[in-house]
């Protein structure tokens, strides 16, 4: 009964003389609100450089603390190609699903695409990510010790 009443009321409103412009505005504004809740993606942006320095492949900083909703932007500064690959056994419970959903252009499970061009970037927005420590590596340079830890706080 409730739906029937609402639909009838809207219909009556839309058909009311001189009311159509106002009704359209109301509908437009409702539509805008339905565009998605981006509030959790407006956190701080942190930069991590990926470098080859003195013969060592490094994430700089190798330890980074962020808050849920923040963005991390990895930059291919030197020594690329690099990528970001999280270790499945070094992330909080429930994080794998969130990461695989949040990581753009994955080339595999928990593994971001290679960034090849100088200063090319790779970004992850950690919205809805479980808090805790996230160990990750760079697939091409994992055996060369290119590892880092991200800590997500509430
Ligand atoms: Cu690398």
C-alpha cells in the first residue's frame, strides 16, 4: 500500500499544473545523491617512491602508517619496472578480498600491474581496508629485497 501511495503521489505531483519544473528539480537532486558515497575516499594521499639507490631496490619509505580511507601513491622513480604485490600471509584477515577489489589493473592475486615509465604511478585507495600490518613486495625485485610494510590505523 505504501508503494502504491508514493507512486500515486509522485504521479499527481508531476502532473500538477505549474509544478513540473519543481518536480524535475526534486528528482534530479535525488538522483545526484544516489551517485555513490565517496566520503571514505577523501583521505590523505601518501607517496612511496620506488628506487634503485646504491645498487639496492627500495620502497621509500619502507614503513608507512596511514588511516583507513587514505590513498597510497607509489612512484616509479628509478630502477623500474616495479609493482606492488601484497603477501597473502602478511595481511589482516579479510584484507585479501578488499585489496583485490581496490587494486586497479591487477596482474594477479594481490598483485598490481607493472609500472614501467619514469614517474609512472600506481594508486590504491584503502577504503574499508581492515586495520593492521600489510607486508608487500615488488614482484620483479622480491628476491633482491625490495620489501615494505604498510600499517593501516582506524
Ligand atoms: Cu621493483
